C-alpha cells in the first residue's frame, strides 16, 4: 500500500440519514445519490451534512430517514452553473456508506480511515 500524501483529505461521519437518497443520472450516464446525514455532537447543535455517493449500491439507494450510518469519504467543493450563475456546494464525496447495524463492516471502515490518517 502506498503512503498517503501528508495533505490527506479523509472524512468520517457517524450519524443518521436525514434525507433519503435522491438518485440522479448525469449526462455522462453515471449515477450519483445525494443524501443528507444528521450528526449530533454531544457538545453542540446537530449539523446536517450533504453527501454524494457515486455509483450507489442498492443498499445506499434504500436508506431511509432515521437510519444510523457510518461513512468515509473526502470533503470537496464543486462548482456548477444554474440559472446563468455559477454556484458552489461543499459536500462529502463518500467512498463507503455502511448502515451502523452492520457493526463489523462499520468497524473495518473506521479502522481503515484511522490507518490512513496515521500513515499521513
């Protein structure tokens, strides 16, 4: 395994699905699921984080609001044109989304993220 660059962009979220996935097909034919994950830190107000999942699995497509999830990805800011104006959106581009009830799979995801950070 190659050593990650010191400027590694790794994001791990544990929360609940706030808004069910909305799957869109891009002009390229690729499908992307957009959803929101609600994260409630113990010392502050809850935050709703937008998440994009490229080529979503059936399990991701079927996530219902209130479902606890763990996900890994990277934070990105993308720019797009709409209504004649350029806009931007900051979101998490998820590479893995796991329902929290799948404890072993969620643990492997967290361990992989921790190893990635420790190696940087």
